[in-house]
C-alpha cells in the first residue's frame, strides 16, 4: 500500500516538474533541462573560427597531452565569446571533440558554472551582484532600476538585442558594494571585455546603459568620484604615516 502511494506521488511530482513547452520551465528545472529548438540543437553545424582555432591550440598547449580535458573551461569561454555570449549544444559538442571526451562531460561543466549562458543574452549582458554585502547596499533596487529602464524581466533580452540582465553571486568587490559587471559581446571574441562597475546607484546604472547604447566606453571600477580604487571615500583618516613597531620586538634585528 505504501509503495503504491509513493509511486503515485512520484508520478505527480514528475508531472509538475515536466516542462509544458520548449520555453516553459517549472521551479529550478530550467537549470537542468535542454529541449531542442530550431536555434539550439546538436544537428546545427558549429566550429571555431580560424582565428579562434589558433587560440584553441594556444590554450591546449598549457596542459599535458594526457590532460587535455583540463582545458574545458577556457575552451567553453572562448566558444561562448564567439557565439555572442551563450553556448548552444553544438558548440559544447565541438569542445568535446577538441578535448576528446564524451559530450556529457562538457554538459556537466556548462550546467554547473553560472558563467556559462545556455540561452541567448544581449550584446551587453549586465550581471548584478546579489550576495549579502551588495544586497545590504541596495543591489535589488539596482536590478529593479535596470529591468524597469530596459523593459525586460531577469534573463530576458531587449527587443534590439543589445541588453540582458542577470544575477551573479559574489564578485569579490564587497568593499565597493554594490556592483555590477558588464560582459561585452558586441565585438565577438576579438573585442570581448568583462568589466566591473562598483559603487553604483540606480541612477548610475541607467547612465551606464545609455552610455553603452551610444557605443561609448566608460572607465570601469568605482563610480564614486570621491574614492580611489577601493580606498576609503574622501581618503585615509588613519594609517597616514609609518606605523610604530611593536615595543616588545627589535625589528632591525630580524
């Protein structure tokens, strides 16, 4: 009796989790499912460009001949840059052939790391840090400002194909929280950049978007004019001279 109930419940759960279309996902299954579409299926031809084939050789040269599979992450990154910021299945299959492993080994990597996008993104993919320091400093308001200004939801692409907005966990610039990063795929792998913009505000991120829309570049790093890199706003208020040595130890004798 219990076994039958468990089996019935399992069928119900599977029914809830099963996608109802090629674009609909339930709960967290969007991270795991792949359904073939006309734009993303293993029958579509995909190869590295001539220039990137040379980069592939250079990347592989950093690894012993019996450990070529260790190059999977940089090769996937290169493929993503070439393909406008996302990885179709055929690109992952191409990487599998390069390193000589079963395609499933490549899928495992591409589905584990959030840096790999498996659906199309904008030419400028904006990632908002959502970890605690940035959240405390207003990252949710920053994301809301971006989504409202661009008229999209998270991970959607604007109609002109220029922008998409996503979330990423800690980017390591907590002292300059909140921050976003901009992955620029507008010029393919040759002109690819990945820049941090720190100390941002809802107003400033909108200005950043408009600057990128005009095709202009802006200096990365802190957007606070009163801060130098990650130094304190307004300059140091302590440790302005040489610190005194500890009184119990002769440093010159060391």
